[in-house]
């Protein structure tokens, strides 16, 4: 599973100068056969990640803060996501 968290304008010299360019670079972790989770973000970021997932036939779950529950704190936080699929 690949999880893409908040994408912002950090490391622009390496990743690109726009949110779309950075999202495209970070989408490089998405490989066929995996599942993807995207923390809900700007439409620009969401469109890039969704396009990459569609091209690679990767199931994508987009979540937001209201769907996340913090299970543990500390340096290695664990989160749980409630989604329509998990409610079945």
C-alpha cells in the first residue's frame, strides 16, 4: 500500500515548483498491484494522483481528517481510516 500525505511547496528545487509537479513526483511511489491512499488535498493534487492511479489501474482511496482516527502517538503514528468499503 502507498500512502500520500500532505503535499505542499517544500523542496521545490528538487520536486518542482507547483503542487501538480510535486504530486506527480510523489506519485512515483505508486506501482501496479498496490493500493493507494491519498489524504484529501487540493483539487490540483487529487487530479494528478487520481490520473496516475487510473493509468496504472491502482485502486485509490481519498480520505480526509473526519475519516481518520489516531491509534497511537509518537514518532511512528498509526492511523485508522473509516471508508465506505470498510463499513461493509
